[in-house]
């Protein structure tokens, strides 16, 4: 602690001025730390929902495309099978007709 005796007025005034400055500095408003702006939760949720909807729609369209391809292949296979059956039927009919003709020829001889 300072020696209060043998102090002059100007020293006491300077000490008083320093004490006042220290008190003012203590009470001075300090800069506050501002929190970063939080994103709007509603907007964030809406964005997530839109993303999820887009993803689901893409999945649905992919399923539709796959189903359409499968149906097209199935129709192609059915068309091929019916064509094959028709050709087999015609071949069997021709073979039967040829057999009848051959039998008639054999009777004539």
C-alpha cells in the first residue's frame, strides 16, 4: 500500500485519477460475442422434405421404368411364343397333309 504520509497534492490527484480510470475501464461495456445466425428450422425442414420427396419420386419413376421394360419383354416373349406355336401348328398340318397325299399315292400304285 502506498505511503499516505509525505504525499503531495499532485501525487494524490494523479492516484485518484488513475483509480477513476480503472473503475471506468472496469464498467466499460465489453464487446459481446454474437452467436452465428442459426438457420431457420422451418426452411431447413422444408428443404429436407423436398429432397426426400425428390428422392422418392426418382425411386418411383425407376420402378415404373423397370416395370414397363419387364412388361415389354413379357409381351415380346408372348408374341414369340404365339408365333412359334403357329409355326409348329402349320408344320404339323403340312406334315399331316403330306402324309395323306403320300397315302393316296400309295393306294394308286
